[in-house]
C-alpha cells in the first residue's frame, strides 16, 4: 500500500513538473512574442520619426520657396516704385522702395528657420510685450472666428 501511495505522489509530482514545464514554455513563448512585438513597435516608431522628419523638411523647404518668392516680389515692387514715382515724391518713394527692398531681402535670405530664430530672440528680449501681443492676437482671432 505504501508503494501505491508513493506511486500516486510521484505521479502527482510528475504532473506538477509537467505543468510547471508547460507554464515555463508558455511564459518563454510569451516573452519571445513580447520582445518581438517590442522590436516591431520600435521599428515602426523609427520609421514614423523618419517620415515625420522628411515631411517637416519638405514642408519647410516648400515654405522657404514660397517666402523667397514673396521676397522676390517685394524686391520687384521696390524697383517699380523707384521707377514709376513722380519726381515730386522721389524722396518718399525712395524711402518706401528701400523699406520694401529690405523686407524682400530679409524674406529671401532668412527663410523660415531664420524668421523663427528672430521671433524667438524678440520674445526672449521682450517677454511681457510678446505675451500681450499674443493675447491681443488671440482676442482678434477669437472675435473674427465667432462673428461668422
């Protein structure tokens, strides 16, 4: 009788061992799947980051092109003001043309990143004025959007 109870215990132990081994196998499989899923998520995140950087770079490039075109238009307008201004208004026309040309050159040569750097510098130099300007722009935009 002792032998049969020992056999049952051994049988129970071997079942427990098999269950433990089976659970270990499942855990190992889940760990592998989790690691694989983590690698795939990391690859997807890298791919999305590269695509976002490419999109941002191309959008900035297109914006720079448009801004440079506007700058060129301002330079052309400055030349037209100088050429077509009556003699009696030559001094005022020259001042306007110089201002237009200065703005055109700024837009043509600085681009989006240069303008962003300039705005950042102005905000750092004059934080309170920048805050009030931002609030004012927000109020104006809010009024314009709610009046429709």
